[in-house]
C-alpha cells in the first residue's frame, strides 16, 4: 500500500489492524509522512465540517482544529494554519461545485460531522497532545513498550499520551518513562504493568507487576498521588521512592520524603520515611518496616562508631567486679553476665565492660515493644570458652605425650564411639587448633590431641616434642556463650511446659566478641530456641566455636501427656552486622522459625572440622522456615556450601549477597517448599502430604526468590554457582554467577525423589553467567514419569565465555548451545563471548556493555557491582588478634585472592594432604606421609620429595597425585607457581662415575602443564628447564639463576596474544623476574579430566631431588606485579 493509499484509508476510517500498526510505525519513523498525514487530516476535517454546516460557529472550528493539530504546531503556527485552511477551503469549494451537485437535503448534514469526528479521534489516538497538569505522556527508553487499550495494543516508540483506563506494559529488559505535566516522573523497569486510573482530584495508578522508581512533585492539598498494588496502597504527596511488586510481595524503598503504605484491606499502615523500606504480602502480620541500606553502601560486619549512651544503662558488669556489688555503676559492677540477666527488667540495658568473661548468660524474659531488654558490650568485651592450662603431665614412653584430666562438658557427647565431628572438645596451642584423632595410637609429634572417655583423660602431642606447659595451650571448658529462650545445651523438650516457662521477647544483644565455645552437634555459641520473638543480634564477632556460630531453632513435638502437638517456633529474629568465622561446622544454622532477617554479616572460613557436604557445614543452612530474608551478607572461602536452604522454606528472599570461594555450591535451594507436614494427635512423628501431578499444578505455595547476588569462584567440580534442586516456585533473577568450577545456574533434580512435591515452576531470568565450567543445566519434563516436573523456565539470560563446545547440561548430558536453545526457541537466552564487565578479575563488575545487558533485562542498579574496595570494617579499636585486625583493615584481605583454584601449602599437615588426593612412595600408593619428611620451607613446613642417603642410596622418594582442578590448564589463561629447593645437580649413585649428573627431574606433571629439569654431561652440566603450558613449550637455562640449597620461586603464566586470534603466549618467571622472551603458539584444545602429579612423574624419570613448597594454580594470567608479589612471599 502506498503512502497516499494509507493516508486515504486513515481519513476514511478503513484501516485494518495491520494497516493501523504500519501507519503508527510510519508516523514515528518518517517525519515528512507524519506532517503530510496531519495536514491532510486538518483539511479533511475542516472541509467536512464546512460542508456539513456552512455557518459552523468559531468555537466548534477551534475545538476541531485543536483535536487535529499537534501541540507544537498549535502553539507556534495556529494563525498560519487557519489562513492555510481558509485557502484550501476556497479551492475545495470551487472544486466541489464542479464535481458534485448536492441534493436539496444534503447527506453531509449528518455524515460529514461523524466522519470529521472519526478522523479527529484517529489522529488523537496516534498523536501526543499538549496535555494539562492532570494528563501524562509516556516514552519508551529501551526494548518493547506497549499501551494496552480497549481497542488493542499500541506500540510506544516515541513520546505519546496515555489516557485514563490504559495500561503501560514493558517487556523483559525494556524501560519506559511516564511523565505528568507537573514534572512528576515514574521510571519503569522491565516486565512491568502500570495502569492509569485517575488524574483529576489526585493521581491514581495501579502497579500490577514489576518495578518502578518515582520522583513525585509536590501534589495539591487533598489530591495526593496514590499507587495501588494488590498488597497495599501508597499515598504520596511529594517524594522520591522505588516500588517493586513481584511474587506476591510489595516492597517500597523511600529515598527522601515520606510515603504512607497501607495494606490492601486497610488493617495496617506505616509511614515510610527517607532511608527506610517497607515490605508486605498484604496482611498486617506480614508488614515489615525498617532501615533501607543501598547495596553499594552496606557495611559488612560489625558497624564502626558504636556509641553507647551510658545514661540509659541500668546495670554494669566487669570481670573485675563482684556479684555482691549493686551493679549500678562502673565502680560497682557485677562480675558475671548471668547475674545481670537475672535482675534486668523490660526497658533496661546491661553494659558489659571491657575484659574476658569466663561464662556467658541465659536470658528468658520478655520485654515489650516500647521497652526492650538490651545487652551491650564495650569494645574488648569477650566471652571466652577456653582457659590456659599449665598442668599437663608427661606420659611414660618415648613419644612426647602429655595429659590432663578430661574436661567434663557434655556427658552424653563424651562417650566412646562418638564421631569426632560431634565431640565438643577443643585444644589450641598459640592460637592454632590441634587436630583431634580417634585413637591413642595416632598420637605422634604433629600437633594432635586425643580424648580417652574410659580413662577420662585428654592427651596432646606437639610437633617437635614440645612441652604444652611451655606454650600457650588453651582447652575449652564451656559449651555455650549466650542462650535466649530455651535452656542451654538442649535440642528439644518433651512437654510444652519447658518452652512456655522459658520465653524471651524484645531482647537485643550488641557487640560481644565470642571465642572457643565447645558446643556440640547442631548447637551454637549464640543459641535462640523455642518461644522467642523480636530478638536482635548485632555487631557480634563469633569465631572458633566448635559447631555453629549462631543458630535459631524451633521445637515441634507431640506431648506424651496429652497426645497433642506443640509448636514452639521463634519469630522475628534479626541477625545483622556480625562476623561468624572459622567455626567448626557453620556460621549460621537454623530450622523451625518464621520471619527471620539475616543481613550484612561476614561468614568466613567455616567448617574447619570438615563436616560432610551432605550435612551442615559452610556459611549457612536454613530449613523449615517461612518468610525469611537473607540480604547483604558476604560468605567467603567456606569449606563447604555457601548458603543452603533445605526443605519447608516458604516465602524466602535471598538478595544482594556476595558468595565466593565456597568449596562446593555457592547457593543451593533444595526441596523447597517441602510437602505439608501433618501432625496427628497421638502420633510421635508427622507425616507428609506428597502432591500428585494434578495437585502440584493446582498449588501455588510461594518459593524462594534469589536475586541480585554475586556468586563467584567455587573451588571444586561439585561447586555449581547457583543450584535449584527438587524445588518449586523458585525465582532466580538478576544474579551474576561467574568463574565457578562447576555449573553456572543449575535446575536439576528428580521429581520422583521422596519427600518432595516435585520440580516445577522454577524460573531463571535476567542472570549473567560468566566463565563457569559450564553454563547451565536443566531437567526436561519428559524425564519425569510422575508428571510433577513442569514449567521450569530459563529465559532472558546471558551466558558468556564458554569453556567447551557443549557448555550446557540437558538431563545430565552435555549439550550444545543449539540444543539448549531448541528446548524453548523464544526464550531469548543469549550465548556470547564478548567482554561485559569492567574488570571482573579485580572485583569490578561495572557494565561496559549496557546494551547487551539490557537485552536480557539485567538491572545493574539493583545490586552492588564494584567490590574492588571491599573491606571488613574493624568492629572495635581494641581487637587483640593483630592478624585479624590487619586483615579487617586491609582494602583487599588475603581471602580475596581471586581465581586461585588449587593450592598445596604442605605445612607438615599430612592429613590435609591426604584429604586432597593420593600419596605414593617409591611407586607404592596410597601410603601415609611421615611427618618427618617435612623441613622448614618458604612458608611453614615444606615437603622433602627425594634426597640421597649414604652411599648414594635414594631415600624419601614421595609423590602426590590428585584430580586436576576443573578449570585448570584447559582455557586460554592460567598460572602455575611453586617454590623449589635443590640439594645438588650431581649424584653419587652407586655404579656411576663420581660426578655423573641427575639427568631429568620432574617436580610437576599434568596433561598440559609439565615442569622438567635437565642436567646432562652433553650439556656441560648446565641446569636446563623445559616448561610446557597449553600450546607452548621451550627450554630455558637456569644455571646462573639457581643455587643448590637455596629456595627459588618458579612461575609460568599463559594467556591469549592481543590481536592474534587463536594464539597463546607463555612467560616464565624465576624469583619474580621474567626469563628470556615470551613464547607464542596456537591455543590447544581443552583436555579436562586428567590427573596432576607433584614430586615425581607417572612413568620413568627421576623425582625432584630436594624439597618443594607452596604449589599454587590460578585460572587466570597473573600480572607481572602479582607474580613479583608471589615471589616476595606476599
């Protein structure tokens, strides 16, 4: 259809829907066409009006013109248009007299006014009008934006008006702006629906779904702007705020001003001021109101500058005090925290003064909403569960074994046969834990201890035969620090009376440092249990507890007396700005509680006891909870999972966390929500209602929302970044998942697994997965014979920098991007290879390709992108642990080393080595290392690989081999570093000339990285190095750089050659200095799944004669400066 035909069809109101869409596009894309259509409509309308009524009054003509002309034209050229119309009218009239002979009663008397009105309405709909203060215009900023009207959907490409009753809809990744004449402006994000309901007498809008940010101009008195959602109404008179409605939850964040939020039923309301947020699911008991902290501004760990107003303190406690004092001042403090807990009343504050407290306290009192019970700690106030012992007695025999009577902690956990991971004993020497062994025969001089439950004695055996009485040897003597609600050291109680008489409410604990608590399995240094509500734990530092750092637990039992079930579940517990570090199993544990908030905590290095990956080890595990929030936390280098949410979790929110360096999964959402639990009277255990396929499709229990998190660098092939397993209704949105040794985002699990409701309606959208071992995994619906696997969708995600040609998993099998895309052709998942972040290897995830991120709807403002300056704020200036204080103040603590995928420090810990792989000696494996094969190394102890004995006999020829790290030596970049010490290049091996040479020695061997040294007579006895990295090899002369008997650092790094596709470059460094000229070659094909061998080769060749230390592997190319730092021991 030509332009003229399109204009004619428009003016005659004969457009089809397809033609109307074409006309709208033409008007926006072609200004000249738009001007022609407007002029034709003006002429047509006025001509029809003239023929319909020769005496048309001026007011009618003015209104018709206003409807047809654009606002700009009407303002600037109204007089010119009127003159033009008059001229056209005269010409048209003369033309019409020649063409038509109107009848005596002209049909134009009624037809032409209707036609003029139709033309006016059509152009009105296609063209933005000038508007008044009560009208609005909308503009598309990015992506697909539509106006939903009663007559169809209109695409929005440039600014146009929006009418009352119309709905603005944005697609995934789109953005739009709604602007009123009074300069009130609303910015809409992707996947959002906003309806305009009213403009006169106050603006009324309805946000059906999605998110927006608003800057509201001052509104007239009595005519506020009201934003309505399904859950709440927001009344605004002038402010700036953000609003999000998703998955049944409405969240408001106010930047400045005040917004009143009222639940939809009007039964609860709250005034939300600048810097605050409110969140509701529509009912009064689900309305949360608190301080809002932007992700980029959040302080992780204890808050600095905690100021204590002593005028509000009622009770003082000091280790130097006495319980016979009145406790009312610093000069007359109590000695024990328990004394203060016994006397404190609602509205009163207890202040713990600086010092070490040998015991904690148990609080079982209820404050009031306006009268909290507070326990505050000064800087340097510490609850310590251990004591220094100087009474060790040496046992008879050759081995340097010492003993003391066994500490009596928990008799039921101190029985023969109790697994070591569940025992409560701890022993530290000079601040370092000794390893507990299960048998007295294992007491060797390697820093171990053993507890004999029959003899009731504790034995220690220190390295080098040292006497523990001459060291700072601490033994744990206490099993809890702070108990709130239920009794200490109690998992459950058989009758409800125990819980009912041990209630706690409106209790705040702030600022305590806690160390060395010998708690037993599933118990914590800080324990919140039973009928507790409104409990706040903040600014506490809990380290080196035997099991959990802190836990929240409910008790659900069937009373033997009454046969009725009782449910004692904690409610509204908040844990914020705390450190939970180096605890035996987990930093935070919990089950059976509701409405918990865990935010802005540091969880670091937990699970030193090595609890299995199938149990509660790592940063955090929560189960059987509802409406919990996990926000703004940092979980780093935990020796198990990062965050694990398991079973019966409903309505959870996990957002804005940084999880990195986990041994296995970063975030795992498993079997959530779990089947409904049915508690029948008289039954000792509950039963579960397992849904059928039909019931599963009909149910809509809220699952977990996991959004705006950064999940990085898991350390093993089991370490998927973000996993949803055997769950339903999970939303995974707007996360960054990068550099993990397992998959990026994994939707996996069998719907036939017992104890679950299937695997359905899980969604992943707007996520960025970068350089993981593989991108994503999905489970197909047809793989489930029960019909309970359905509706799982991955849409609008971005997958970058694949590590293989088949970077996806479908039903557990590797798959190509094409096969993955075929599962859902319109899913808009994008597989790319370009750079999208500013400097991810330096923790800066600022976008450099906003257009690509926008195509999937990624929202960079919703999460913290730049972690390069991450620091732990020091909690107090009086911190005694100097190393911890130094790490806390460091801009980039050592634990932030990025990209390190494998490390063997040796350090004389033979058990740790044995847990990493297999050990062999002289071809026999596996065998145990003998601790005598360690010497002083570059850092701590180093391993002697081989050395010569008398008469040239080779002794101590040990080797070590293990599975190759998943991300090592396959991709285009990597670094290997190790410290070596050689005894000599010559040998006195029997049967050979006195000064024969060692020929070939192999410190390290793998499929694609090999380190070999040669020293041969034909080379004049010079020390030559062959070092192969992926795609590159070559020989270097080290004779003048290495001295026998002295340590040297050898590092090789490789990476792509800039501007040369398919090429890779290798550089070798000795003691931090580059050696020779970098070599380049073609990049190799990945060869994963191999083994690495340290100290000796697999077949033939000599082992390394000497010692080695600090073997490290990175999955990126270190810079020259970083390599120099490694060589300097930093």
